[in-house]
C-alpha cells in the first residue's frame, strides 16, 4: 500500500494552513493564517475562496458538524466549528458566513470537536479548560481545568468519554461527574495531537518526542514508533479504523492500525499541522506549514486468494494476476474504488456509486448493481452470499446481485461495525451490539429475521471478537468469540428451548479465524499457535479436546499477531511489524472432515490408519460420537488408548434397546439431563433411575422413583449399600422418611431389575427394524 | 624734459606717442598679469573637471566592488545553505531508504516462511509418494 501525493506548484494560501476538513468525498475546506477559507473541489481541480475572515481571526482548528444525526442522515455537512487564537469559536456555514461567534476561552482555543451524534461540542484552550457546548453554542459545563494548555482533544466511541492531553500525559475523562478518570504518561515530550477511533476503539497520540504511539482504550501501549527527526505534528485515523496517517515536517506516513508503516512520503510541505481523511477512507488532505494543501490517495492495496493476486494500481483500475499462468487482467471502474474483498471465488468491489461482482472464472463480465448510498464501510463474504455495510444498514446480497435481506435490531449502529464484530456464514449472521457489548445478535440470512426465539446470545463479560464457522449443517452452526479477558468460548447458534452451554476452549487468545472449507479453527493463544481441528469435541467429550489440538510455538510471531486468512491448509498471519507469515497445517484433518460429513466412516478409518496420528484419531473419535457411530468411535478410542471409553462403548453396544443406547451415548458426552429425559420419554423409568443411581445422584433417583411409584426400594437399597460401604449414617431427611417401614430385600430387587431388562428386550424385539439402525440421525 | 614734466603731472607718452595716464610699463605689466590670471583660471577649471571625472570613476569602481562583495557573500551563504539542504535531502532519502529496508525485511520474512512452506509441501509429497 502506498500514498500517491499531489501538490500544486504555487501555494493557494499566503500563510501557513492550520486546518482542513472534508465535506464530501471530493470537497475540502481549508483555513489559513492569511484569514482565507478556501474550498477545494477535487473533481474539477478547482480551489475557490469561500470567505475572508476578519483580520483578527487566526484559525487554529476546524471540525465539520457530523453528517449522521440521530439515525437521520444528511447528504452533506452544513456547517463547521472554527476555533481561533482570540479565544473564540465560530460556527460557520458552508457558504462561509459566520453564523455565531462565542467567547470560549482565555487565550487561544486550541481544538474543537463535535461528538458523534452532533449533540455536543467540546473545546479546549490555552487556559487549560475543557468546555462542553450545546449544538447552538450555549455553554453546558466546564468539564475540567488544569494548569497547562490542552493541545488536543478527542471523543470516545460512544461520545461518553473525552480524551485530552496534559503536557506529557493523556487523560480519559468520562462525562459523568463522579466517574473514574484514567490518566497515564504517554510521551517524553509534550503531546501535540490525539485521535480516538470509534470503530476499533484505539487511541493515537503524537508528541514533541518525535514519536507516535497506539494505545487501547485502557491505556495499554500497543505500538510506539521509532524516534523521527522532527516532532510529530498530526495524526488521524481513517474512519474504518484500518489505517491512520501521521504528519511531521516534510513527512507524511501511512500506517496500519497495529502501528507499522505501509508507506512514507517526503513531500515539500513544511510541517503538516492537520490531517483529515475523506469519508470513504481513500484520500487524505494535509494542512501544510508553507501554505500548501497536500492531497494523497491510497493506492496499491492488495488482495490475495489462492492463486489470484489483485492490486489496485490506480484509483479506478485493478490488476488481477493469476499466479499459476501469469495471466494478467485489468479491471476498469467508472468511479473510485472504495472497498473490495476477494474470497470464495468471487471479487466484490464497491465504488462510490456501484457494486461490482466478479467471478474468478470470468473477469470480463462483472455483475453490476447500483448502491443506495456511496460509502460502503465493510464487505464480508461467505460461500453463498456476501454482506455490505454502509452508514444506513446491513445488506445481504447473493453473488447474482440479488438483495436477500437486510437484518436490523433496535439501536443498531452500522458505522462502527468491523470484521471483528460481525460475522457471516451461509445461513447465519452474527453481530455484536455496541450499546451492550456482552450481547451477540443472531440472524437468519435468508429472511433477515432474528434466529430462533429472537433472544440474542448474551455472555457475562464484554465480547471483543466473534466468528461463525463456515461449513456443516445449519443445526450445528457454532459461534466462537473472544471476551474482554481474552478467553475463547464456543457455543451453538441454534438454541431451541434449552440453553446451550457456552464452553471455554482457550485462554489469552489474540486472534482467530475459521477455515473456509471445513470447521477447523486457527488461533494464536498466548505464546502458542493453536489449531482446533474439531472444536465441536467439547460438546462430545470434553477431555478429548486437548488431544484434537495442533500446537506450535508462536514466539516467532512476536506480540499481537493477526490472522489474515485461513484458506485451505494455509494460514497467513501478520506480525506486529507488518510482515506476513505463511504456514501450512496438515491437510488430513480437512479430508477427515469431508469423509465424516458424507458419513464415509470406512474411508475415515483408513485415512487415520494411513496417517498414524493420535490427533487425527482423537478427532475421529469425537466426530464418531457426535454422529453416534459407535463402531468407529470404538476403533478410534482404542487407537488413542482410552481403554475406559472403549469399554463403555462396548457396554453401550450390549444394551437391549435403541433408546437406552442413545441415552448412554448422551451420557457419554456428559448430557445427563438429556439422557434422563430420553429414557423417561421412552417409558424406561427404571433405566432412568438406575442412571441417577450410578451417578450417585440419590435425590433425583428417589424423586423419580416416588413420582412414578416404582423401584423406591431399589433406590433405597442402593443408597443403603452405598452408605454401608463408606461407613456412613443416613442424614437425608427424605431417605429417612421413606426408609421407615421398608425392608430391603435384595433378592426381590434383583428379580425386579431382571424383569425390567427383559421387558425392555421384549419391547426392542417388537420393533426390530428400528433396532438395526441406530446409526446416524442428524 | 618735457617728458619729465609730464611725468610729474601723471601723463605719459607711449611708443606711438599717444598720451597715457598710466605709465606704459605698469600698463604692460598689468596686461601681462591679466593674461596670466586668465590662464590660471582656465587651468584650474580643467583641473576641476578632471578631478570630478576621476571621482565619478572611483565611485563607479566602488559601487562595482560593493556589488561584487555582496555577490560573494551571497554565494558563500548559498554554499553554506546548500550543504544544509543536501543534509536535509540526505536525511529525507535516508528515511525513505530506512522505510524501504523495513519493507524489504518484511518481504524477506515472508519469503522465508514461503520457502519453509515449500519445503514442507515437498516433504509431504515425497512422503505421500513413498508410502503409496
């Protein structure tokens, strides 16, 4: 990725330019100390003077009123706030008319920022005060006061916190009066500029110590740049939070959100006092110390999938290279390319007006449809369809360009969704809510309606990242998520009636990705690179999960690696310094998944015997139990030396009826309640009681026995035996009550049990057809 | 004799026997003096002219010298600033080189991992072929 800069031969402003701001993707306003406000139109390459301010107004900062206000979107920003050195801020309309001037601070007003919904304005000044103003410029409160000037201020993502500078310190202050303030020393020199992104919640700071740094919202340092030659005078996040720009003397840098730098430009600009990203995130403008306004747009983004490599060579041109035969195709677009995504044999490109869908089989005839609104902020692909997110909503399209659905939930804010907080699979869409970060909304993709009973999935702590698995049956759709403590959890998406368990399968997980062809999960866990070959194993046999993992030392990735893609058996990880690392995992688990999904158990066993790998056998064991194929499970368990389980499976096979077999398989997976329910439904009361007795679940056993008025004596007998074995006395009130006047007669009990088993056998014999097919039932 | 008498009366005769009030000798000397004076004045005027010419010339020279001097100073300053400029340029290029180096390092790391992948895959293929 690179910046292509353009600079006029002669500066339009006579003095240094102090601030710039975009109105649309092609229109920019700049203010300078020569008192001019100039409007730049990039389509016609014109720069016209909008207004000349009075001679005593020296502008310092400008910020356009946010475009989307309370869900309603205006097509264009209508006015902006301009702060000046005489202690005032001015509300100025698009035509350049000063609508209002407000005396705000003693000394210069150094920065002014609207919050995200445009309901409040914050200004900071040389007098060290932070003031909050209403939309019309009425003073609401003085939030804080300190002894040093405040050079820069930024709103938090929810507009409820404010980040500001205090010398070498950064301070996050919530708007509520008594909430806790977060304060930390961030730089060795005075901090000149801060920015806080609403999408990824990361903070940027730049200072006179010639460094720029990236922080998370808890004040943890994620990246610190090397020392530059000159102080860093400006930093700015792109709206989607993927990139940021850094400005210094004769320097313009483009960086990834993790801090490493994509490109460096050394234009002849003097110091860059202010940088602004255009709304679509493709261009930046910089206010230069020598009166210039520099424009730069981002080119040479790359997308790679399997054997295709696509580069955005110019603003409207893409080059597709097929690495296998070196064939090159050029794709031309009518408008500027804003976003693109390449996956599942399709390339989806959004320009400012249209969406193009290319198939990798045919680059010549894309499918084109018009977009409702220009700025697509995210494209997400699944095998059957893809998703576009823009400021107005979430839209699901098929690869034929047909709108499938547009899921919604109350209080949805689409402008802050990113690939971590939204996940798409063939049948399900998951979105993490912003207003309550503990909640995940699940939708059916075909209808756009909430899944199941419409209740969202909720967790006990804040969720950072979610991912849906891509393959397999809809009923078995799984979602994994990382919470605030960096623990990895898995749960089922379908939740009919009973609450599905949310099971923890990893700790200190930095990043994760599902494989695109089978349900294998890859991630970086603490210091280890981990692949969960069969995450579903936790629902089958929890102890088996560690055996189905592939682990590798990940120290070579340094800290904070990110998984870029997990395609086929190739996993690509981006290190914190920006370098890509490609890794190959064994292809066998994927093949195994394929066999199992088509119930080719013989082939699966043969594969495992060929590979002779314990991990693979463990996967097969778990898969077989999940599909209730006990023969395969027995072989697989035997191969990994789990003799106890082989025995148990053997005993299951000897059970007389289908119901008890199923129940015992459920028991095997630890689903005691399900097993009991199944037995009760089948009328096998004694078996249900016996299950509870075996589990020493005495109370429940007695309860069942009493309820069905059978085998009370059996329960009591076993209880008595248990107590005698351990030399204990009965203390349970209910057992004492029932034991009164009941003589335990083992012979009678044994006879009764025999009778029950015979009865079950008889029943099973009556329906032999069913008995023969206890295999897979999806 | 008459001459003497007339002389006492203040009258004289010149060679042409014209009657004169002034003694011809004195008169002649006066005339001579007058001529000499005229010649002197002329010479002085010429001298003055020459001197002014000279001054003008010197002034011009001085001006030229001053110009050259300023030029020299300017050139010297330019020289100094060019070294500075070069330094700045060098610094900029160094920064660009450093950037490219980090990019190169990234590519090197990526290349290495790709090589490793290739080795892995070849190994896998070999293993596969031999086992079959």
